[in-house]
C-alpha cells in the first residue's frame, strides 16, 4: 500500500500532536514586571514520574520589589496559602514554613533570573482542581492560573 505525500504528512502531524499531549511533565511560565504570567492555563500529566516547575522572570526589577515564584496548590487552598504565607516573608518565599497545602513551589526570583523545582507526579490526580500562582504579596490577584491534570 502506497501513501500519498499529503496523507503521510497528515499522519505524522497527528502522531506528533498525540505524543506531545500524552505526557507533558513541565509547567514552564514567564513572569514580568507588570505582574503577569504568560499563561493562564497549563496542562500536565499525572502519569509523569516527576513534574518540573520552570519560571523565567523576564522583567528587570529586583526580587525585593517585584519578586515572582510559582506555587502549586489545590484551588480551594490557594487563598489561605496566600494569606498565611505573608507571615513567612521573603526569606521563606512568602509561604508558611512546612505548609502541607503547598504541593510544590519554586524559589522567589527577580528580573533576569530563572528558577526550577520538581515534584512527584503522583501528588496530582487527573481531573483534580489545581491552581498555580505567585505568592509575593498582592501578586496572586493577577498572577494565577489553572492547572489541568491528565492521565
């Protein structure tokens, strides 16, 4: 059986899309000096052995003035984690020390810096209600999004 070049191209395109959707194991975000993440929604797979958070601060301001991080929690826990994190201060990434509601987080970074962190994929459940946000005081109002978890 001989496939036409057009059919072959379509088949390859479909396979590439399926492979990409099958197991995304990285949440990669960019934050800026205007208190915005570049994405409002991300998708990861709970089947990943390890999921990585990657943050790039594309702004120029220092961490003390416009620091950003990525914090991942169940959506119902987000407001309480933000509120309780204020007591933690910059030294603790504006998170309460040992807060079990925090699934994962990166360190707080300033303009031009990058941060990564990894956690076990089995901490997430496919179809669960999760959010990401920045815990710097006041930032979570704008810097937040939804985490879609697939199998």
